């Protein structure tokens, strides 16, 4: 075991060694908050002998959670860290709810609806209530429902609250309450929880079932929350309940990084903490270890304009570093080109890798221009968030099959696949199923199983029966097969893969490859899950008390699967799914099925956060993501793109002081992701080359091989520059990399209005802030105050 406290500064030590009682760490970006949290867990385990099973840590992304586990593992040097409960609020609560769902009337294999699913249900409900779908757009209604859930307002309260009703009426949407009510009922009927439900239901569970609350209070003797500034009311209440018995609650946050108020997060939670716990110990960390002095200055300069904040200092011992660049470009494509060129140059001159660069922007839609330019310059990149792999149609179709297999109550998924690929089940027949299900208050699946009794005849009936039989066949595999084995059979037997294979268009091919990719990823996940074996290093089986069900719980894998008569299968024409070919259900249940079950897999992919998606730590790629997704991360070089009035700061978000202050905090988050530039090998000989550069840098590098001796570079470049200048005089302002520091300075300093004025052409101007230590020779005009 390493010396756990080695290298920590005094304040960090103070926080790490604080054992019992409430602890709050409020500190600026990059001051080691997450590091302290991790080290504190290791210290509790390694020094005080606290059992890993008794520690709960809630983080912002699964990636952060995995990193923390890994670091703790390294510090302690044993396998204990794997027993910790570390994860995002959603993933930890989903895990707990699986074991306790029956208290709330949900099946333990409940489906988790992502945003698209829940918008789909809202659409259905709006139709069923005969409301105008233009007035009640799924997104608008969904946001309203989400806000209500996050504020712990039930549909009944919503409908009876005169203020809320008046507000909805004022916005000409008086029926939102009714939709909310019907939506909740529909989700419940479907055995599904949306993202907000994972928090809300967890809260209800702890509030309404004292034995359950007691069990988890007893289990989690130490509770820790990272990024506490972004918790909403429900999360706040849950952590308060969980920690009520021991009061060993440690929260870590930075009010200046609170950027989720639109999701109900409230800075008040930090302020409230000191009021809730009288004997709270407050630790402030003021030394920043991440960024250079210059970067930190900018962050401090911007955030100090916010009125609503806790006073704190942030300083660094790191060198001032190179100046930050503010670059004016005339369009988004120019901006993309500039960034691609800058990356190319920095790689060559300063020996950066692709993985050292991050491009951050306000909205996902901004990624397009960067993508195009990076692709053209052959720079590998990866986008985090946006339309993710899992949102693609073919992937959603495939996953809908898996969801129905795990939970037949999942009506959204069932409707998606019942006639896809086309199997002759007509629209009217499907509508009939839905109508009967609603009338008789049954599951759509139950009606489907008895389709012959509801007047469905002929080809439709036969297809429905074959479909039911097929799904049951897959279900029969759940007991003994892992997620990949089931998914493989789904691919093989549903006709989905075949359909895509037969589509020889370019899109068809891409879709086919995506399915292959999905299967590969499931295989990898299964292998991983099996490797993370249940066997401890000393050979004992790890028993996680929390996965021990409370009374009445039936784990999904052990739930009885309807026995089917093999002869019946063949008699009803189900030759393909003849039970003779199902896996031998008498064979001993494989561990694989338990550790890598389809249910667990589905939960894991639904709960991926933006920062987790497509994550391959070792890939040397430029990272593109929204600022929101970059929270808690750090990169050597950062570009903040599209800094333009109405884009960032967003036009929709600067109507009030609160909104403007949130935009500033967002900018603060972006700036503080940047680290210092280690090992800059700046070439002073090339002073001012950038200002007159007559051709795109990408074009230059194409023309002149990258392996040209670096010493020749300035000579060749100056010669070209001089020649070019003779032919075409390039005014400074038109130069692609001309800085407009004076235009953007207001953004960094002003109090209220943020206006970015560019002399020309005003309509399209965008500024990019390149937060990396750009070699000085490339600077043209440093803003006087930065
Ligand atoms: P954010 O506000 O962005 O979440 P944070 O406060 O959580 O940041 P960390 O991510 O924990 O900060 O730490 C920032 C960087 O500083 C990390 O690279 C971390 O390893 C480093 N660091 C923190 N404390 C120390 C220390 N005492 N000595 C050396 N490096 C440190
Ligand atoms: Mg952090």
C-alpha cells in the first residue's frame, strides 16, 4: 500500500483525513476535489479499515467512477475497490431499484426509457387524449414533466396546484397536467422508468418504506458526492435521507461550475448544506494543479463578474505559460479549418498527440464544421454525445428486440418491432391490439398472446403467433445464456440482419456494419463482465449484500420462464424455434448468464452518459464534445469554438441575469479544462509567420512533406510568404488567423452584456478561443488585459 497522503497539500490532507461527520469541500476548478474524494475513500478503507461495501460514491459520469475505482485500486493494491458502490446517480439507483422495485409495484426487470422513448410515449398519450400535437410537442411537454418530477411534484399535485395550472393556461397548454398523469400511468403499465424516475422512484422508495431506508442507511455508512453543485432537489433529498443515520456525508463541488440549472440543479444545495448540518466541516482548496497561470487568470476574470457566488481564491504555482489566443474567423468552416491547421502544426512542432486536443462547443450541432475539416486533414477524431451510436435507427430496432425479450411489458419497444422486419402484421391489427389493451387494461403483449380471441384472423394472426413464439424462444435462453448469445440468436432469427444485408445501398451497408459493431460490442462487454469475475483474489466468491434481494424479490435471471411444450412448438408451425434447438435448460446455469445477462447489458447501455459513449481510453483521437459533457475532464490543449453572440452565449439563455451567469459558468468550465502546455518546443525563428500566411496550413503540409527537416521550415515558409506578398497584398484583417481580441474582451470582462463585434463581415463572425499554449510566434495581437 502506498503512502496514501503523499503529495497532498495541507487542505487536501485535512479533507482526506476527516473521518466522521459531514464534510463539504468547496473549491475552484482543477484544485483536486475529485482527487481528494478518491483519496479519502482509499484512506477510509486503508487507514480506518472501513469496509468497501459500506461506501457509496456518486459521480457525474461512469467514466469518472471507473477512474476513481482504478485509482483506489492502485493506492490500496488489493481487489477491494471493486466492492465499492461508485457510479452515477442514475446507475447506482437503477441497481438498487432492480432489487427493490416490487415495493413500488414495478417488475425487477423494468425497462429504462431514454429521452427518445419517453418522447415516444408522450406522443402516443397526446394522440390518445385527442390533443393537438402541434401545441403539445413531445419536447415541450417532456421538459415540463421532467421539471415537475425533478421538483418532486406528482401528477395529482400538478393538477391541483392553481399556480401551475394558471401558468400552463397562460402558455396555452392547459392539458399538460393530464398528459403528465397519463404518461406516468403508461410508463408504469409498461414496466418502465424514465431517467427522472430513477431518481424520483428511489426517493419515494426511501421515503415510503422505512425498512428499505434503514437497510441502505445501514449499508452506506459513508456517502460521497462529486460535482455536488449540479444536484437537483431529488438528488439532494435522497443523499440527505441516505446519510441521515450516520451523517457521514461528504460533498464536493464548485458553485462556479454549476451548469445544469435547466435540469433542475440548484446552487442552493451547496448553500443549504451548511444550514442542514450544523457541525459541518468546510474545507476550501485554493491551489489549482491543472492549468497555467494565464488560463486560470482568464477563468477568474470571467467568473468574478457573477454576483451569485461563494467567495474563493484560486491560484497556481505553475508558470504563467503562453498566452491564450482569441482568433477571429469569418465562418464556421473557416473556424474548422483554423482548428484543424492549428492541431496539425502543434503536433508537428510541439510533439502533441491527437489525444491531447479537445474541441469544446455550446451545442452538438456545431460539430459538423470541425468534423469536415478534421477529416479533410486526416486527423482522427471522436465525437462524444450528439447522435450517438445507440440512437441510430437500426441499433434502436435491434435493441428493441432485446428489450421486449427482457420485459414484454415494454410497449414502446414492442410496437417498434412487432412488424419490423415486415412480417405481414397490418397497421389495423396492431391498432386493434392497442385498443383492446387499453380497454381491458391489459398489457399489449398479453393481448398479442391471445390474438385469436380479439378477432384477429388470417395471415396477421399467424404472423403474430409466430412472433410470440420467437420472442418466447429467446426468453427461454435468458436462463442459461449470456447477453451476446441471446443477441446473436436475435440477429440470426429475426430477419433483421438479413434485411440489412440484402440492402446493397451505401446506407444499407453502413447499417449492416453498425449491427455487426453492436454485436461485437456486446461480445466485448460480455467478455469484460466475465473477466471482472465474481471471484476475489483469495478465491472466495464476492457476496454483495445489496444484490441479496429483500423478501419477495425474484431476480430476472431466475424468474420462472414459461415452460413450453416442445410438441406444441412444432405443431404451431414454429419449426425455426423448435424447443429441441433451445439451449439445454437442465444444464447447470452458467455463471456467464448471471454476470453478463441481457438485462444488465441493457441497463448499462441506457445509462451511458455523453462522456462515456464510444470511449476508448487508448485511442489517439481529437475529442469533440459539448462543454456540458466535458465537466470534470482535462486536456492539454482546448479550443472553445463558436464564441459568438447568440451561439455562446446562447441567444436563448441571456434574458435574465441568472441565465447570463450560467453562461459565464459554462465558459469557466470550458476554460478550466485546459492544462498547461508541457514541453513546448517553441521556434522563435518563425516569428510572426502566421500573420502573413498566404495559404491554408493544411495545404502547406500537404505540399511540403511533414518530415521536412524542421530547421528548413522557416526558410521555406518565409520565401513563400515573401513571394506571395509581392503578388497579392494580404491585409491583416482578412488574414485567416487574425485575432480580434478587442472584440472578445467584453466576453471575458464585462458585467452584463456580452457582445462580440467583428469588423468584417459582421454577420458571420465567430471567434475561437484556443486555450493552449500556442507558440508565441503565432500571436498577432494579445488582448492587453489577458
Ligand atoms: P474539476 O473542478 O474540473 O472537477 P477537480 O477539482 O476535481 O477539478 P481534479 O480533477 O481532482 O480537480 O485534479 C485536477 C488535476 O490536478 C489532476 O490532474 C490531479 O491529478 C492534479 N492534482 C490534484 N491535487 C494534486 C496534488 N496535491 N499534487 C499534484 N497534482 C494534483
Ligand atoms: Mg472533479
